[in-house]
């Protein structure tokens, strides 16, 4: 299958846009002017059930929602579009709305590595043993864009890309050598596997020469969005040879695959791609966020985990949508997320007990929503810090926050786990 990509302009020329209900067309026109939109022919032809639009979960995973904007902003934009103004005239207001929606990444300065007081661009060190690497080509795009992704600000933004990435493959080497406690590097982005295998290897090769680095992680949505990357793409075989090469250098290679819905695992090409990756000796661990209206049922998760186990992969994390977006239309209440996780595990093979969740990834803490407890006549959520930034006291500790069935946000995790008290019992 030849890869064909569509943006908000070219998608309007497809038969799929023409068959959308009028209201969905209007929502798409307005929202895709604020949020970046990208989809490919595989997703359009094989993953979306067009008879079920707008309720189809994959459609909701790709296409922006009306409630991603403040009601007042959506109404104002709608009126402007109806007035017939051209895009150039509309742009100042669109940019104003877009700035409101910019994701907030708290405490980001604490995660930027420095050497001799100088920032090392394109590296992020949230935890003591792992560093995330953002080579310049990897931050630019994915095979398709997820509606909930907070990294949309990076797409088509050259200034943001340059400020948060590196182009010289040797850029991170001095820092990694100076910090032997770092054992894992994570290549992430946008999506590293939009790159050709040859380009990807240029950035991986220098890291392989560092003895203290034991694990290479590659985080990608490509198995779900474009499985042909591992089967019939021109350099698919080269990519799989690269996976073998990494392991021949004595490194553990972990492919971190993002799956959000069981349908992403159903097609034969996905199964073939998974088999080909596993034949290289690469371990595939699966993670994804729980998202309102897309996979917020126990059945969705138990089906997904069982399918992952059957295909030889390891369920890894269920994430709670990160607190980076001003809109909350993707989040579900913490109580509901916990119930979905616990119920799904009961419906799943015991081999899926490797999965951790629900887990927050905001504020630089990896925090587990571990359960609910009652003290006296008051209920609390139990939060456990799985990983925390270096030189903090949080890792391994447990905190309590007041329970309410409608609570969607755990608050500032940095502040919570910096508190030396054993628990935070008051709102």
C-alpha cells in the first residue's frame, strides 16, 4: 500500500469528507483551522467505520471535537466562518484562539539537562535512569495525528522544533557519558519511525557506543497508524535489520507501541508487522491513554490487552490523559478510570497483569492511581509515585487526596510529592 497523507485542505477533496454529516463538516472546518490535522489512507480505508460517524471511536481519535474549544470561541469562529470571510482575514482570530489552547508543560526547566551550566538541546531527563532524546527529524510529524495529543504545537512550528530538538547526532553524547546512572534512552518525538532506517541509525549509532547505556527505547504509534512501515515500505527490511543491529551491540531494544483501541490490532497487516518485529528479538510493550468516548469501557481494555498477549506483546501502561491541555473533553473521572482498569484486569488473562494503571504522566512524576481507601468516614484516592525526578523525595511514597466521583485531576503532583507529610488529607 502506498502511503498517502491528507491535511485539513486535501482531506476536503476526498469522498470521506463529502459523506460527512453537515454538522461534522462545519466542526471539521473550524477545528482543523486551530488544531493540526493529519490522516493517511490506511486509517481512512481500514480503521474508521464511516457508517458510525461521528460516534466511531477511531474517527473520534483522529478528528477534532467541538468541545476541544471553549464554547464562546467555537461560537465566535462559527459566526466568522458563516460570514464568508477568507482564511487570511480569519487568521488573527484563529491565532488568538490557538494561543489559548497551547498546552502547559509544568516544571519543564527542571527536566532540561545542562553541561557546565549550558542547556543540552533536545534532551529531557525526567528521571535519574532514563533520558528522552528528540532528534530534529523525529519531532516534525507522525503518520496520523491523535486528537488528544498535547504535542500538536510542534507540528509545522519550525521555531518550536528547533528549540526542543537537536540535529547533530553527537549532541547528547557528552551528557550521557557524564551521567553513567542513565541506563535507558528513549527516542521519541512526534514519531521516530516516520524516518528512513538510514536516518534513524545516524542518531542511534553514537548512543550504542556508550557502555552505561543498556536499553534503547523507541516510542511509536506506527504499528497502529501505518503497519506497512514494517512490511512493504521500501526500507522495511532495513528497519528490521537496524533492530537486530542494535541488539547485536549488546543493548536491549524496547519498542514502545501506542494502541488506543482494539480495532487497531485487528487487521492482518498489523499482525504481520508485529510478527516481523518480534522475529528480530525486539520486545514490544504496549501503552496508551484512557480517553473519553474512545476507550472508556472495561471491554475495550480487556479486549485490547488479550489481543496484545495473543500477538506476543506485553501490556505496559494505561495512562490517564496528561494535564497539559486546557480543555478537559478527553479526561474521565479518576474513579471511573480506576473502575475500568480494575474491571478490565479481571476480564483479562493473568499474563496481562504486567500492565500498570491508571498512571499519570504529568508534572514529571510517573504516578499510579493505586486505589481508594477510607479513613474514618472519609474516602481518599491512593496515589503512589512510581518514578520521580532526581533529587526529590517523592519516588516510592504514597499520598492521599480527597475522593470525589467527579474528580478528573489529581492536581500538582510535584507539589504533592514534595510534601514531607505522609499524606495530604485535605482538599
